[in-house]
C-alpha cells in the first residue's frame, strides 16, 4: 500500500534524487531498500506512469515524475499554510518563520533546529524557502521572523546579523581533468596554479546564490573569464555533476562531505580567498521575544565545521 502522506513521499523522492540510488537513499531514510523500491513501483502502477528514470547512473525524475513532484510540493505547501493559519486559534503553539535557501537549509538547519525544538516543543518552525535576496527582503518586511544564510558581508544594513562558525572551500577536480592526480585525493595547498585551474570548464551554482557570489569574486580576483558548461540552483547537484566528470567546481566542505560517488581530487582554497560563514538575521526594528532569543542562542552554538573530509 502506498503512503498517503505527500510530505513523506516528497521526502522519499528528495532523498532518492540526492543520493542517486535506492540503496543509499533507503539508508538515509532508515527504511529498507526493498520497501522503498516497492513503494515507488506501487505508486507508478497506481498512476500508470514511470516516475523514476532508472536507466541513468544517477536516478532522475521522468517528465511525469517532475509533474508528480510539483504536485506533492503544492499539496505540502498548502498543508503548511493551513497549519500556520490554524496556529492563531491554538494558544499552545508559537509559529516562527525562517527564510532559507533550500539547498543550504538541508545542511545548516539540522545543526541547530532539532535542539531548539527539543527545548521548545510548543514552537512551530515554518520554513519559507527561496533565494537569499527574497529571504532578505521578507526579513526586512517582517514576512519572516529570521533569515538564515551564508556570508554576512552583503546583508542589508536594515537587518541585525549574528554570525557563527566558518568552513573552508575546495575546488573539486574530476578524473580526466589535466589537474587530476589521484591518490592522495586531497592535494597540498599552493600546489596548483589557481588561475589556470579556474580557467578549466566549470560547473557552478546559478547566479543569485551566496556561494556563486563568492566564486564570482574569486574569478574576478584572478582575472579569469570563466568557461561555464553547466549551472544549477541545487549545489549538491553541482557537486555530483562535477564528481562524475562534467567539469571543475568550487564548493564548501559541508557539500564535499555529501559526495558519495565519482573519482575526484580536492584542492583546498585559501581562507583569504574564499571562506563560508553562517548567519541568522532579523529586522533591526524587531524586538526579540524570549523564545526568539533562544533560537539565536541555539544558532550561535554551531561550531566551526573543520572535521576531516570523509570520502
């Protein structure tokens, strides 16, 4: 019997697309691989269409699958909106709206939101996912309570910004590129000509993201006119495409840690050239409640993520 909860089905499809195969997706979801495979097949049989293209090395949605995915997103958002409106009649729930870029939220929010919810079970976190520019504007206008992002240097002066932690960036060099060396896969700092490296074919996140903003600055600093072969709003997709040989990319360590397939070298970039810092921001006109202050305090507990890269 297929699941009737659109939020769960959306989570399953998201995880499948992120990890590219049923086995790894099932591990991340803490369910069995046969169960996940059968669940998708039953849904396909029920709808009379294929949702997943199983002929590619990295699983992708079919055109029908994309339509179904969009349907799930719409239904899920309607449910979120309904629950948000319902909270005004329930004195036990305190809604907090957070604006965040979806690809970033997948790895930054788990670092502090679970602990905050554990301490404040009566608070309902409502995510407003979108581009940083939109989240920033909504925070200024009071449409969201907080905006979580990276690289606070460019944030509007109308927002109060609290930053914490940082992590390094790496250039990811796929096998087949002339700069690829193989073992050891983490190259020594200063061992490559960064200008020549950045002149190679690149796979990058789309203009508008904080990561792309920093990479563009690095390209300008080194006077490189980039040869961009592909762009995506999903930074994890960018990393995966690079690792499979599409081109070189530049990503922060937290994204590197999600790479599970491909042959590639990692080239550490200098912090003075590129580093990622996280922040939480809110309107300067806003007076924080005790609960909101606790959210900021919990965010600040994020430590610097400089753990050893795992591949």
